[in-house]
C-alpha cells in the first residue's frame, strides 16, 4: 500500500489499542455499579476523556456545588500520568520501526505524515465527542498535543530501526562535521560528551530515586494497606485504583528525585514535602500517599547525596570518553598544571551540572500538574528549583568523579590483565631465543 496509507494504518492500530487499554478498567468499574450513571454514553465519554488525559491533553473542569454562581468552581486538569503516557509512546515506537523497514531514505516522511495526520484526526474527534458541560477538552489541544508523545515514539522507533539518522533523512552528519575546522570539532566533541555525561548523571539520579521510592514504600507498606482497608472498595475497585496509581509511578519517582535534591515538592497549595520536614494539609485517601514522610526528618539530609553520587558517575563516564579537549587546550596555553587541572575540572563540573539540571528540570516540569479543582492545583516539584539543586549537586559530584576517575581506572583486573600481557611477551621472547 502507499506509505502514507500504511502510516495511517499503523497509527490507527496504536490509537485503538491505547483506547482499549483505557476502556477495559472502566468497563470493570461500570459492571460493578461503580458509576452513578450507568448509561453507555457516559461510559464512552469518560473513556474518551481518560484517553485524552494519558495523551497529556488538559481538561477544563467545572463544578457547581450550589444553586448560585458563587458556588461555581472551575479549573484545569493538567496532571499527566506519565506511566500511562508510555502506552501510546511505545505503540508509536513499534509503528515507527515498522514504517522505517517499509521506507527508503527519502520516503519516510510520507509514512510519518500519514501516521500523524490520522492520529490528529482521532484526537480532534475524541475532544469534540467526549466534551461535556462539566468536562471540556479544547479542540486545538486535543488535535495537536497527542502528536507529541506519538511523534516522539515514531521518530525514536524509526531511528532505532535505521541505526543512523543519515538513513532516515539522507544527511550524513559525519560528512558535515568533517567540513568544519579542527578546533570546532574538538569543541563540539567536548560539549557533546559533556551533555551526554549530564544525561548519564540525570538518568542515574532518576534510577536512585526509584530505588529510594521503592524502599520507602516497603517501609510504609502497613500504612498503605490501612488506607486500602479504609476505602473498602472491593477487589475490582482496588485493582482499578492500583492501576491508576501505577500510572503515576514515574511522577512519584521524579517527585522523589526533587525531594532528595533538597528542592522538595508541593502536595497542594500551601503544602510542602522536603528532606528536612513535611508540612501538608489533609490529603485525599489515596493509598500511596500513606508513604509520605511526616514531621521533622533528621535523616532526610542524607538523601541529598543521591545527585552527588550520580554526578560522580557522570564525571567518571566523561573521563572514560577521553574527550576532555578543554583541558588539553588549557595545558598548551598555560604551563602550570595545578592551575589547568583545577580550572578544567571546575569548568567540566559546571557544564555537566548544567546539562543534568536542564534534564532534571524538564522531567520535573513534566511531572508537575494540577488536579483541577480545590486545593490540589499545585502538585509536584517546581522545575526551576529542582534544576538548580540538581545542577549544583551533580557539579560537585562531577568534580569528585573526575578526581577519583584515574584512581578508579586502576582496577585489580586491569593490573592482572597487564601482568598476563607481560607474561605473554616474556614467553614469546623466550621462545624466540
């Protein structure tokens, strides 16, 4: 079939599968009389609204608690369940790989354009049909915002299948870089390696924050179970509630990273959770919130070592890349090695720390949102302070990792390998004699 049509078909499959994964839990709640209104139209409208939410489309909420307009509340639901957003992303990643296999270098744009056009049409139709007087989705937002996770999935999947950007867009970056000057190539290699080191540090910070969250959930498991028992939602209701909480696990991991960095996060207007203490108003009866640390935490400052350790890993990784051209250039210009080593290490810490802070701030921005109504209109970390705290702590770790890197490279196995190599050379010399 034509590539644009194949792209549309792949996109339609992704849209249908993601919709089914959203509808099935809601059907279970509907079947168990979990909704006051049991009409199929209400169920379909709620499923469409949930589909829009997992695609990061904001919903405008309106609630009137009384007969007059003075009791009218309105707000916008912007909190994205990042775990559920991975569903359309991964489905599009699969579609991107299939489209890359079916396309030549200069034809992939046709398949991608067909896929994005179909998904935009689905988003527009869902936003139009599923809007109700109390819950509305903007038509422009419903059309364009779902293309962000879907487009990323398509492009990354196609790149994964092609193995190089040149095979996708017909432009070889290596040939383009070869036309630049040697100093430009050195500067570019240095900055690119520093950005990748910042990404390594940010990824390590997220991984350690996930471990910290898992440990905290295990410690407070009894409190979480008590909230489940208090809700008395039954097996089906408890299962759906668990699925919803799992959809927000990536958000909670990023909130944990902000907490460990020292920036903390908000759990509603006027409620702050930080490593030195927690001050929150009453929170909704959501089981996972039973694991929140309470009161003054004498040990909370210890968690702030997480970004520092990630920075140590990033600095060590940069050392192994062997792209410290700024240090080489500085050593040529200035003969005092104590000065050049110190200056280049501090500069590296600043650059890698800034890159890690930008990555962490972007992730914090994604995890932040609003529940729409009431006090819970400020949920999650502030992206600016999270980025600043992570950048500073990672920079310290990068300096430490750069200093310890040469020592860490002298591992026992390296020494053993050198001994074996020396032994082989001695044996070869003996045989020659």
